[in-house]
C-alpha cells in the first residue's frame, strides 16, 4: 500500500509540469487586460474573461481606451508594468516587440497560436482581420465607389476621417499614394494627392457621429475599417460599405499582446489562448464581422462573405510596410495637421 | 471679538506636512520631471528617449508657423471666451443678487451645475444641439428660416459656445461675491445726483465690481487656455488648441518630450496670466 502511495506521489510530481495551467488555482489574483470598449469588451467578457475566471478563480479587469493610450502606458510602465494583456493595432505590434514592451508570439506558451494562419503573428498574436474600405452615402454615390471616385472635385471637403495618427489615416495615405502612381514610401506625393480631397468635413470621435451625418448625405464618404461599419449598416439605410478593387482594401489586423514582465504571465497566456480559440474567433466573425485569424474556424457562406477570413483574401489586400510607417509617425502627424487639416 | 488660539510652529508644521508632502509628490515632482523631459528628445522612429539636453522642442514650437498658429488660436480664443463670459455674467450675477430673493441659492446652484457635471457630458449634449442634424438646425429648418444647416460644430463658434457654457460659473461666482458687497445706496445716490443708468454702471458699479471681474476673468481665461475635452469634441479636429496638440503628441505620436515642451509653454502663459492678475489686483487694492 505504502509502495502504491509512493508511486502515485512520484507520478503526480513528475506529471505536474505537464498539467494544463488551468488546473492551478489563481484565486485572489487579477489579470489586467487593456482593450477597446463596446462590442469588443462585451465579446471578450463573454468568451474569454468569463471562462477564464470560471476555470482559474482569478479576476479579469478591463482597462478600456484607445490603443495609443495603452502603448503609452506600456512605455511609461516599462520597468514595472501593471497591464498583462493589451490589444494593439498591427502598426504598433512589431514596434512594441522591437522596443521590448511585449513578449514575442510563442505557440509553446499559447497553443492556439499554432492555429493562426502562417505569418500573421507579427510582433504579437493576430487577433482579427479587417480591411479599410469606403463607407459612403448612397445619396451621393448611387453605386458603390472606387477609391478614385472620391477625387471627384464636387466632393471636395465632404469626407470624414478618424483622428490621426491611426490605421485609417495611414491606410488612406497609402491609397492616395497609389492613386498618384507611387506608394507610401513617397509621402510628398501621398500627402499632395490626399490634400486634393480638401480638409475633412468631420474628424469623428465616435462611429454614430459620422454615420448619422453620412446617412443624411451631409458627409459623402469616409475610409473606414470594415467590421464595425458592416455591423452598423442595418441601422442606416442610406449608407453603403465597399471593399474597392483598385487598389484593394488596406489590410488592418488587430493584435493581442502579452506585456513583457507583466505581473501575471501565465494568466495572460491563458487569456490569449482563449482569445485566439475557435469559440471567440467565431463570435468575433458572427457578431462584429471581424475576420478570424484561427484557421480552424468554420463560417457559413453568408458569414464568410462579410469578413476577410482566408490567406488568399489577405493576399488580395493592400498591405503596408507598417514598420516603415510607424517610423514616420511624428513627421506624418505634422504633415497631416498642416497639409490635410490645416489647408 | 474672535481670538486666534496660539498654535506652536511644530504643530503648524505637523498640520501642514501631509498636504505639503502630497503636493510635493503629486504636483511638484511630476512638474519638475515635465520640465526636464521637455529638454530631452525622442529618438527618431523609436519609442526611446534621448536624454541629452536640447532646446529643439522649444525651437520647434516658436519657429513652426503651425504651432505658433495653435498658440495664437488658443490665446485669443481664451480671451474671447473670457469676454463673452463677462458680458453674460455681469447682468446675471447682478440680477441674482438684487432680484432672486429666496431663489438665490437655487439659482446659484443651477449656475454652477456645469462645473459639477464635468466637461464631457454637457459637451456631448451640445453636440446633439449644434450638429447639422441637431436641435438648433432642425428647429431653424422646420421654421423655414434656413435651407441648409448652419455650421455650428468644427469651428470657433461651436468651441466658444461650449467653453462659455462650461466656464460661465467661474465668472458668475466671483461677481456675485463682489456685487453682494456693494451697498445699493451708492447706486441710488448716483441716480439722485442725475447720473443715467449707463453712467451709474460705468462710473459707480463697474469700478466697484473690478476685483470680481479680475478674479473671474483670470479663472475663465486659465480654464479656457487649458481646456481639452470641449475643443477636442466640438472643434472636430479643425480648431487646433495647445491642449489638443499636447494630447496628440503625448498619447498618439508618443513624443513625450515635445508634448512636455507644449505643456510647459502653456504653463508659462498660465503663470503670466496669474502675474498680470495679481498686479492688477494689487493696483486696485492700492487705489481703493
């Protein structure tokens, strides 16, 4: 009997490192996650935080805001971070890794990362796929416009933009550069071409603000990221959304990152694993039209038509050299202020 | 007659110490860091800081026409908002003091509501009122007075309305305090000597109200100079103020040294306004 007990103890101890981390009790510990509010927060609470809390006993606390706020928080807390997981844009993730602010993606730590389409875990883990297309007023455009149609002189000053710097702004500059026959590595041409659209009628702080005005025909069009707009189209009959073809929509990826040296690395990895899992990724696609990065997600034809969800679709999109773009941030912000807003 | 009880210097020091330590920790130290940071620079294309001393951030502010323009807009907008607040608050404060009767407390309470509510909610409410599809444009259109929407957002008009709404209490309260101390007999005496209402205002009431006017103007000017939420939301990215520039550089570009320099320049103007206010107050005290 004693021998059996001894074998059992030895076996348990030897197997302990192999047990899933979920088996541990994390009661009394708190995981801090920085993300966007609204639908994203709701989905993460339902599909990630809830199951994680139930399995581990830990508490998940959300810090809501913009990705710029989170990046500055990571820089400020570089030596003593208080945030464990953060959601960033694709243009921020590679730079955050280069600066040592986040942990490099590793499928050994986050098993679901192995299911993410190859090459997408750039800097951090790829969370969702969206494209920058055109949201337009049907009163102004009876048919879905191409990018070049925005340069109709009659529409000068009738665009709306997100605050710059942003992926929407950088994407629109890349489009303007291609309309001018170059690419974003020629900012002189890109800004000159974009300036031809005039100063925006609105720099919007909320989606409702811009969609209400667009629905009424006051705003002609806006470069917007697909997910949220497509989800809102049923509320605004006068608005359409299109992925243009020449050039194609700009690929934008949301990334989920493990903050370097954070207080709860294991919980952070578990959170990211659940976020990349089939359940969460499917909910993202079905409820907010954010394309899944997990290759094992199966969508209906109707759902798949509304999202970017395969490497082939990704290849057809315009992909920016985000590492170069991020290095231009200060200069381009000055240019945007002066040449676009201040004209 | 009230007598001040004797308090030893040690007791005084102990009583003051918690607040002093708190102020040093949460205000003085961060402020000193802000000053130091403003003389550093951002490594180009990186989130790292170059800690060698440089005046580049200040040179950029005072030689780049865009930033000078932002500074000028912020200064004159603050001055204009102060003037509008003064013109609205003078009759309001006087009416509350002289005619409000029992409702005085209630009216003062209502007038300070914008301060209690914070900046965000009233500003978002104003967006609904002022937007092209908002209440004002809708009412004017339905009355047939306008055909297309008046531009009330994304310009100085919208920002001024928002800032006046937010900071009017800062002018009303000092004025009420001052007007309450002016004996009503002075006005009667001036009128009995043949002074017209305009002359009474110009030569009797306004000089006596000056301390309140100076205090209120200083408060409104400084608040408008540093306002961020209202210009950001109602200006819709088209009214560039120093606070919105500092936010853009600090939170979005992550160029903290430049954002610090913008903050220090703004603080310099606040200090300048404070010194001017103190000089005027001292002169008024001497004259009276």
